[in-house]
């Protein structure tokens, strides 16, 4: 395992680290995706109450078939604070280091050993560990004059949560804990989602009144909607192709080619299931792309048989000639069509990993279209197409119809005026190239899910509580905008990875992210514009990044410039110059550098003479 090898290499260099340096931690579950992302909130409940309820929910969710792991995040650490008066300690003859040593030795968990009692071997279970604040206060400290003094006599002991938290979650302004549910590999996420929904409904009596379980992202529901929409698109594409075939090829020939198309699509879905290619955006999109090419081979064979059978040729002989003269040409065209998409499927980078099914679906479907064209199409033509009477009909020109006469005349005119034709082709090509430049390009478009992100970056070194206050203020404003259904905020780090392409930032107290869900995707631009204006006018010290939810990999910035070198000052100057150039363009927004602002530090300078 690569992670085990990495841990061994880190263990080898651990002794070489400087004193005080923390050993690196290998996060081998960083890429886990928690497709069902929930948050548990509760006004008036303590963090302990929220955690106990979330933990009870977790223990039931892990039992759901298809669920691989359930992770809780955002729980606050409980601590005990000792407020000690230095004057009292000095008056009683105590030492702070002595107090710390006594408390540390009092609450140590050790193996107390075993003892043989007759035929039994009994394990010692010592007492003395702290179970309450009162027990801590009852600890006896020996003073310099050998008097025993209770800790509570000179210290105020309180149980609370860490004053400066590491990470905080909020849903619609209410604090909570996040619950991430990941599915086992190879599972149908839609089915797992139904099982999880049933389990959550059965757990309603377990959740105390006042606590709410909010859904931030539901991958099974989004997959069901997305796949359903793509299936409708595939069905519409098939219907359009069939209508065009029936209109221009005639009823019988149209039925033949339409049947071959349906057989090819069904065979593609069958082989996709065998090879483990799931129905998702990329694979269904590949089917839509391939539909226009799937009928080409069948049209060539069907038309060849139709012409020969109308001339009086028997079906078997017509099939032999039509297939025999075109089989290798059709195979060559099919291979060329497949190779056009091979760069995507065989790409070794993230694009190949994400979109490889596009190539494989094209490969399967076009290969089947060639096979059905040379096998199924002749069979169906022999069953549905009529054989001509022969004789006088045998010498009749099959292309003597009005449409073919018009087409023949157009071709003859183009050949007779070849230079004019070539000039028109060149002009049309140039116009097409110019027009293509105004077509928006993007291999990975934005997601159709009505969600966008607001990354709030405070100046480096900002207290997490200040980041929290600013984030809650921004999220409250966003919720006032028309169409906004929910805001889910995290302060101090990223959300749990609820999609594969989620861009998880490194934990820092100056960072927060708000997930904004609207009623429809069309409402997002207006909310984004209002949010950007609010942050620029009311919170100008922040450095926000507002971005849509993507369905593919990508970075925050579309254009990046990277500078490297040994001098930090020069690098910052170059970065400032690059930022100025970018800001000079009115079409740019969110210009920044990843070094951000220098962190404030306090450097004590000792007077060595004193």
C-alpha cells in the first residue's frame, strides 16, 4: 500500500526533525466523499448534547446497507479551567509547577497489574482518576511548610469549552455539528440514499425537541435528478433521429434503421453494465453525442439494399453486395470516429480519470453500430423491404426522383463553377471560424445544482471568533436575498468533502466558507451580484471568492501567473505588479496572490546587559 510505504519513510526521517517539530500526519482518507452531508443544530443545547445525539444517529447510520463510513465534525473540546491567584499561591507557600505535577500524576492511566487469588487471576482497577470538577478541587497540594491544602481553597475551577475553537459549523445562523455519510464502492447511491432516508425517518423520536437535522447536500437526490434529466435528453435525441429517418428515408427503411438504433443503444447499455460503466453525466452525455453517428453505418447498408431490391435483386444477393462493398469503408470510418475521442479516455491526468467513460461509451456504441449494420440491418431489410418486379423496373434509375434531380443539378453547377465554389467554401469557412470564437467553451460546465460558494478570507492572523462574526453577518445578509433557501457556513477550515471535485482548503482561522442554496439555478447570478457588492462595501477588509459549484475539476482562478526565486521581497514585488496588470482589465474580478498578507508577530528583544 502506498500509504504504508509513505508512513515508513516518514518514520525513518522523524528522528531527524528539529526539537519541537511535530511529526507529519498521513491523511489517507482525504479523498473520501461524503455524498450525504447533514448538520445537526439545536438552540439552547450544549455542545455535549449535540454530540451525544449526533453520535447516537451515527451508530444507527453505519448499520444501513451500502454505507461505508459516517464522520462527525465540529464538536468542541471540553476543558477544565483553573483560575489561580499568584498572590494566594505565594502566600500559602505553593509552587505552580508543583501544582501541575500533582494534577498530571493524579490523572494518569496506567496498567496496575494482576494478582493470583486461588485459581483466579485478578486484575487491579485503581481509582483516583478525575470524574468531576469537585474531585479536581479535592486534590491535596503540599505546601512548603508541609501543610495539605485543597486545590479548591485557592483556585476557581470551571468546566467549559475551549475559549478559542478550531472549527465551527453554522446552518442558517444556528451552530451545529456536521454529519458526513460516505457510500461503499460499487453501491447504487440512489438505493443507499433511500435506505438512509428511511433510517433517518425512524430516528425522529431519538432527536430531542428543538434539535433539527438539516440536509446540506444529498448526492442520491442530485444523482436521481441529474440522471433523470439526461435520460429525458437521450430519449428526445432518439425520438428526433427516428422522426428524421421516417421523414426522409420512408416508412419501411425508417423503421429498419430506427430498430437498429434501438438495438445498438440497448446493446450499449448491456455492455456498459457488464464492464461496470455506470449511468452518470459523462456516460449519458456520450450516448447523446454518439446518437448522430450510430445510424450512419445502418443508413449506408439499408440504402444500398433498398436500391438493389427495388431493381429486382433478391434480398440475400442485395445484402451480399451492399455489405461486401462497404464493410471495410464503414469500419474505417467507425475507427476514425472512435479515435477522435481516444485522447480523453487514454489521458493519464485528472481529465482522463474523470471523463474516461466518454471514450469507452463511444467505443462500445460505435463498434456495435458497425456490427449491427453488417448483420442486423440486412436481416431487417430482407423482412421489411419489398423486392421490385424486375424487368423494366430493373433498368429504372433509382435516383430519378425530384429531390435527386435537384441535388444532381446543384452538384453539376458547383463542378462547372469550381473556382466560385471553392471561393464560397473558403469564405464560409472563415466566417465559421470567426463565429466559433464567440461560442463559450468549457469542458466542465457549472453544475445544475442550485448551489454556490462564498469563500471569506480575513487578513492572516485574524482571530477565529472575528472570522465567525463576519461570516455570520455575511450569511445573514445572503439569506435576506430573494430565492435563498439555506446558508451553511464553516469557520476555520473546509466543509467535509461532499463531492469528488470539492476544493478543500487548508485549515486556518482566517478562512470561512458559506454554501448558499437557492430555489433555482437561474436565481444564482442575482444573489452572487448582491453578495459581492455587500462584501466590497460593508466588509472591504475581507478577500472573498465567489464561485459556482462545478461538475469537474478546476481551480478558483481561470488565469494564474507563478513566480519563483530565492528573494521573498522580489517575489512580492512581482506579484504586486502582476496583480496591477490584471486589475487594469475591467473584465477581471477576485485578483489575489496565495501568499496573502504577512502575519503579525511579536519578537521579544532582551537586554543582555541587564
